[in-house]
């Protein structure tokens, strides 16, 4: 049970609704924040209430009125429960297709209604408000996770640069969350001096929603919002999986783009992030050890049944001449390279200044490449939806063990294969990476 009453909004009309409304309004675990007989008249009233669950009553329960649901969705992303006087299998199927959370029949015992409300609220917090386990109707937000199984490849530089690009140039409501909970550097690279971190947020009392989230973020000069890692490494364990899931759900409701910068290992934090990731960027560099680690990472993702169509390889410093060509790298990885980021002397200078290169040098080739990545993954770009991968605890543990074993087994094989690449002249080694846009 939540420490505070669940805020509900009731819309529509049907027999028995008045009695149900009065019973819920007087229950200690429920706060009735508003009503509207017609969704079209709810308007800003619904949006301003901060309702956590919407109960929508149907006068004629012979089908789900998609237009009414759409009007509700214009003003809130809260889970929706239908209230009906009779139900059919067809009605339930329609409700599921529209991303609704539940269907409850009236008349109903008050405790049963409260249980339904709590269940809908719980699904909304843990899985992202909208539907049970799916993307909510009309949702165009993106959770983009940047991951690399090997440090030092420029992952955090890319994460902060992409975040600034989305906020400053592409005008998206953007949040960057530093999930390298022990040694995160995102705030430093952005030149931020945060008052609060993700630890302060998850340790706060009460429900963790988008309103509370807004009070703990740090605003960057680009317009970007940042949720930094804890200041002390020993505090990382206090950011539990359940609370992190709530943070990600709240972030997805409040922002167009949520970028997650992660540590270089498959720990519980990374696995929780993967469960809620729309697009995964695997960052690699032209080094045998880095490419070997990415190959093992791809194998681990397959073990976790993660949809690899939403996993994109990003080759950083892609124009470095080190004896490896693009086709050789793709052959070794068994996956194509989606994006290439060129080298630039402006990057280390920008890092030391605490200002992303996309702001210090907006016309640079590296800035254009980062912009192309952002545009290709922008929320309004239509992308094929695949079922979310939900990773169980036992499966997670097995994957972590298998990943370590795979790394030991494949290290020599993958590394030696890459290092045995034939030698070429400088002209032949020129890497031509096309920066893909939408």
C-alpha cells in the first residue's frame, strides 16, 4: 500500500457510478481529485489534478469508445480502468488493444474497487503509465540507453553530447540519468554542480511520480535536465531495482527523451534499465578488446532474449586508422554498425571545459554525426515495436554468470581473429561511415 492516498479521476456515466464514486471518495486509501461526465469537458481540469488512475464509465458497454479514450489521453498518461454494468470477451479484447489497464463491473464491493485502483496504479508506476506491460496509447517518448561492456570508449561523452543536442538543438524535453551509480561522471562532463542526486530522489518519502522527479533534477544551460549518480560509491546499493523502476516510469511520463548512461557491466541496474529501454546503443571503439567485449555483450543480450532490432552498434572514433576496416568489424561482431562518430580534437577540450562539444563547436563533423544519431532515434520517428524483454531474477543471474564465462572463452578467439586482420595501405584503411538519419 502506498503511503499516500491514490489520486483518482472519474469520467463518463453509467448505472451505479454515483454509489461507487461516493464509496471511493470516503475510502482512506483513495483521493477523488475530480469528475467529468464527458471526457471532452475534462480538459485542463484532468491534467491539473495529477490523477494517478482514471476510472472511465461506459453508458453502453457494447464496445470501447476509442474517441473518448483518446480525449482522456490528450490530458493524462495515467492508467485507465473501465467501469461497466456488463462485460464481454470482445470488450476485454478491445480494452487490451487500446492499452487500458482493467475492466471492472458495477455494482461492486468497495474493497474490490480499491484493489482494482491499487493494481492499476502499481502497474503504472512499475511498468510506465498506460497499459499493462506495453507502450501507452499515443506515447511518443523514447528511453535511450547507452551501454558498453568496456570503459574508456567515450560512452559518457556521447551520452552527454546527445542529451545536450536533444535539449538545445532539437528542442526536446530531455532528461539524462547517470546510472553508473558508483563512479558516474555525467554531471562533471556537463559542468553541473548538483544539489541533489538520484539517491535523494529514491530515498524520499511517498509516491515517486513525475511531479516529485522535477524537484530533484539539475538544469543544465542547454535546457537539459540531469539526474546525477550518488556522490559516494557506497550509496549505490541504496538505489534498489524497484525504486529505479519507479524513477524510469516517472521520467518517461514527463520527458520526450530519457537518456540512460550506464556502468560497464551487466549488474541489476543495467538489467532494470534494459527492461524499460526503447533503443539501446552499444558503444565500441576500434580496439580488439573493445570489439571482443561488444561481441560477448551481444551474445549475452541474446541469452536475455533482448530484441536485437532495438540494439544499435555505435563505433566511436570511427575514422581512426588502426588496421581494421568497417566490413571486418561487422564480420567479427556478426552485426552491422549503425552509427559512426569521427574523432575530433574539440572533444577532449570540451570535456575539460565541462561543456558538450555540440555546444562549443556546433559546426564540427563530430557534432553533425551526433545530431544524425539523435534524429534517427528521435521520438517522432516511426520505429518497429517489439515486445519488451522482461528479465527474471534467475535468468538475470544466469546471464551474468554466462557472460563472464563467455568472456573468458571468447577472449582469445575474438581478440585473435580481429588482430589477425590483413594489413592494408593507409588509403585502403580509410573508414567511410555514413551517418544515418531517419
